[in-house]
C-alpha cells in the first residue's frame, strides 16, 4: 500500500527512532546534583567535622542547582517542565497497576511514579538546604543566616537536618530501584537516556508541543539571573555580624597577664561565677602563684565578667557554661569538653607541639576569637 503524505511523514520517525527528551540543561542539572549530593553525604556522614567547609560548599551548590531546576521547570523544554509531568492521582494508580502487571515504557518523559519522586526529591533537598543553613547559622554562627538564627534553633534545625538526610538516602535507593525496574520493563536503559538525553519514541507518541521551540539558550540567562540575585544576597548576609558574637574590645592587661603561662582563655569559655572564683584565688592558681596587684586584678575581673559565657550565643559559650560543679574553674573538666575530646588519645595532648589539654590554641587555630569553628581544627604533629 502506498503511504499517503501523513504516514510518510510519520514514517520518518520509525519505531526505533530516538528523540531528545532530556535537554542538556536537565542532564547537566541531574549529574551535577548527583555529584554534589554524594559530596554532602560523604562529608556529612563519614568525614570528620573539620570538613564542614566542603559540606557547606556542596550544600550551596545544591541550593543553586535547585533554584535553576525550579525555574527550568517553567521555562525549559517540554519534558523539563513541571506541567509535562504533573499527573493526576488516578494516572499514578493506573501506572502502578501497569508496573505490577509487568508493563512499562508507556511514558516518554517522566512516568507518574518518577515524576512524584522528582517533586519529593526537590522538596526534601530544599528542606535539607534550609535546615542546614539554619543549623550552620545558629550552631556554628556561620553562613548566610548567622545573623538571624540563635543557638537553640540551630540545634533543632540540625536534628531535623539529620532526619531528612536519612530520609533522602532512602529516597535515593527507591529512585535507583525505580530506574532499574522501569529500564527492565521498558527495555530501555534509562541511565543512558539521562546521559544522551535520547529515548525511543513511537510515531504519534510525541506530544503536540514537543520540540517546537529550541529553548536551551534560556539556560544561561536563567543562570545569570540567579547569579545576579544570589551573589549580592550572599555577600550582604555573610557580612552581617553573627548573632552569637558580641563585639569584644581586647584588653591588653588581660592578654598579657593571663596569656603568660598558657593561652589566654577566651572570656566566653566560662560563666561569670567561674571567672570570679578564678580571680579571687590567684595566689593558689592550680598550684602556681599567679597573684596580681589590686588594680590589675579588678581590671581583669571586670573584663572577664563583662564578656563571660552568658553574653554570647556561640556553641562553645552555650555548652561550656555547663561546668563540672566539682571543678567549676576547669573548662577541660566540663561534660561537653570531655565529650567532644574523648576520641583524642591522651598521648596526643602530651605532644611537644601541644603540651596539655588546656592549650586550646594548638588545635583550634581560631581560639583567640572564641569561635572554635569546626573547620578551624587541626591537630599538630
Ligand atoms: C603563673 C602561671 C599562670 C598564670 C599567670 C595564669 N595561669 Fe591559669 N593556669 C596555670 C596553670 C599551671 C594551670 C593548670 C592547667 C594547665 O596546666 O594548663 C592553669 C589553668 C587555668 C584555667 C583552667 C584551664 C582548664 O584546663 O580548663 C583557667 C580558666 C585559667 N588558668 C585562667 C587564668 C586566668 C584568667 C589568668 C589571668 C588572671 C591565668 N590563668 C593566669 C598557670 C597560670
Ligand atoms: C589536641 C587538640 C585539641 C585541643 C588541645 C583542644 N581541642 Fe577542642 N577539639 C579538638 C577536636 C579534634 C575537636 C572535634 C571533635 C569532634 O569531631 O567532635 C574539638 C572540638 C571542640 C569544640 C566543638 C567545636 C564545634 O563547633 O563542634 C569546642 C567548643 C572545643 N573543641 C573547645 C576546646 C577548648 C576550649 C580547648 C582548650 C581548653 C580545646 N578545645 C582544646 C581538638 C582539640
């Protein structure tokens, strides 16, 4: 039978013809996200805390990718658009029944279950980014929310962050299982499709509006717009003073007198009552005579009270003010200090480069500022 004009046109697109379903922006987004999520997972679950920097940078990267993907869901090519994979619930149920009975490959773009997973992944990732930012700002006094989040909300946010990260791992496993299952059912390697962007297409299966417009040029525009908004916001927010820290004027008398035998312990590391006790017992100070003349002593006392841990909302100040009641003068005797340092071998503290537990500054390069940030820890040889 001689084909008429319309079937002839359709014939150009034979059964096995492949068409580009995932545009280059979707593919780059997808694989960059894989890389960054893997980085956050490794640095979050496995690496020591002083890798926090890498975790945070990968997290910011994920945030940018998500912003791009959300925008691309409205202005991207046909199958990148959320509208093309927003299925009613009954279609999802129908699809599930098809999968159970061993049928697949009914959808050129995302299948309904896959689409649901994409929305869920985006939602959970956004929640992870947000809880991470609040945690970073509140607990560590760093990042874009350092000026806004207090310590307690930071602690709470990080608990949520932990739960969400486990949830995400579970979802990733489900996503991979779905990809394998759907690949088998549709006899098409969906991982390769996310690399090449191309999938098998039957004639007549292509939606009406598919491929009409080449819109990839919009991707760099979207990226530029995001950069224009996020760049200044990041700069502005990270340059605001962290809410947990007060502007402390250095006191040279304190710095020289109390920095004579050991690192001059930052005033935020003990509560006022402890400092008062330290200062009233200097003639027998841990077996040493550290007495001072009256004026010097009252000057240092006033300075330490003014900036004692009650005045700060940093992690160190919040946690170290819970002193050991039997040894209220010793930072290193507090339950928090002991717990955070319990994995360090006692011999490490005896190293020449360290000397004692109390020599905070040997391992915490930012000890002078009282920050004690995770990524400023480095144990010398
Ligand atoms: C003459 C030397 C000397 C001077 C001066 C001195 N200290 Fe000390 N300080 C010690 C010794 C020794 C210890 C015992 C712990 C150690 O070996 O590091 C100690 C311990 C401490 C501790 C407990 C640290 C811990 O392990 O948790 C605090 C707090 C402290 N000093 C505060 C001060 C203050 C405040 C001043 C200034 C008024 C001061 N010290 C001046 C010798 C000194
Ligand atoms: C031998 C090196 C060493 C010395 C000395 C040391 N620390 Fe640490 N500190 C560490 C390490 C390593 C960690 C991270 C432990 C972990 O992964 O939980 C840490 C964690 C901390 C934390 C928690 C930081 C955070 O944001 O999670 C605080 C606060 C802290 N140290 C305070 C102190 C103070 C105060 C001193 C001195 C009295 C001190 N440290 C002495 C190695 C040291």
